[in-house]
C-alpha cells in the first residue's frame, strides 16, 4: 500500500472507529433518580415503583447491569425533599422521575439543570414547570394527572349522591398544593348551575383537617371535595376516618381512596402514567431532550364507589351512577 493510500485509509478508519466501538461495547452505566413527595412504605408507592422498573427492563435497562436507580421518598417532609433533590443532582442522575408537584418544584429550585420526567402533576404550566404542552422546552416534561375541569365533575358526583345538597367544602393544603386555584376556578364556575355554595378550606395540619370536616358537617346538607394534593394523599386514611365519624359525604380525586373506605373516588390511576414515564426516561437516556417530548394529558378516568361507606352514611347511590362506575365496592 502506498503512503498516500495508507494515510487515507487511516483517516477513514478513524472516522468509523467510534461508531464501531459504540456498537460493540455495552452502554456505560447510567443513573436514574426517583424523587417522590409521597411515602415509600405504602402499597400504592410499591406498585408505582414496580411498574416503573418493569417498564425500564422491557426497554433494555436493568438495574445493576446498565443502570443504577436511586430512590428518594420524602413522605411530605419539605426539608427532606430539598436534601434528596440535591443528593440526586450530585450523583449526578442522568434523569429523574419526579412524583408529584412538590418534587418537581424542588428539583427546579435545587437542581435546575437536571432532566426531569414528572407524574402526578396537575398544572405544569401554571406551576412554571413548562412553557406549553406540545413543546415544553427546558429540561422538564411528563404526564399530567388531572385537569382543572374535573372539579366540576367531582361536584356533579356529590350532587348525585346527596339529595338536597346545598353546601360543599373544598379542602386543600396551600403548602403542597400551590396550584389550588387551577381547580377552584372551575369549581366556582360550576357551583351556580348545581345550586350549591362552595367554600375553600385551606388546611395545614391534621387539627385543621378535623376542624374543616366538623365545620362542613355543621352546615345544612353539606359535603366535601378533597383536592389532589400530596398532603391529602399521605393523610387520606385519617381523612376517611374523620369523615366516617362525622357521617360526612366526601368525593376524592382518585379511586384508590374509595377502595380504602372513602365514599367516591374519581380520577386516574397513576400506575399508567408511571408506565408511560418509563418510555420517556428511556428516550432521554438515548439522547432525546426533555423539552422536545410533549407533556401528555390523561385520557382515561376511573370511578370507584364504595357502597359499604354509602350505607354507613345512610345514602342511596342512584342505579344510573352505579352503572357508570368502573368498580363498586360492596
């Protein structure tokens, strides 16, 4: 081989070598973080993470082989959430699955450069996480759990099961539900046509939760709507027990709460969002940018009615509502 041809051959080989090397050697170890505002030791949390890991494995990511997964669950503790976010940023994580609005907000503040895929978030635009749904921009994308218009649906359900309903409380924790206005506007708009008055009931601790429930019960023919909110989710068993004690009808923003003893739950199953989130994590690990992946809204909602609770409250669930239910607990 002549010298000029040899040099040309080396140049071509050098260009081809990186591609060949990448094709032959296994992917480098990647790091995925999970940051959740919820508690880890619940059946729902265990189910969420199991589905997420299964989804990743089906896409070729196996923990310990080509990916390491660091889970952080704050159980509603804001300081712990901040510390966990900083820890994931210092790993550094290639991408973080953020579960619930407080987790995303904390990552945005404590680790602004990290790629984030969220679930269980209601108002990502109003919360300042993204620019718009089709092209979120920046480094955050994900799956919305509920839309503001659902508050009108919750009111409609409560009106169907409580004859003569005149007053409805709307309970949320402003510290964990900065997006409360997103639902409140829709609820206020729906109230006149339902011939009820609605009252916002911000609570910060379990003592205030009890006072709010007692206050609603004290008014004639009242009911309560519990907003989607990490504080409410973490304390839902306590809320269910207080509502049972006061014989107060309550509508919750997810079916899981009705399965645990609440009267009615209407919302989405976050398991499906987490399954979908695994595909976004995969795409980001393979080079796509979070800001180019559209934020997706839910298309399927679950209605769960607990007849045992209805009977304890002395309520008759209309047959037309039972027919529409996805699950009836007897």
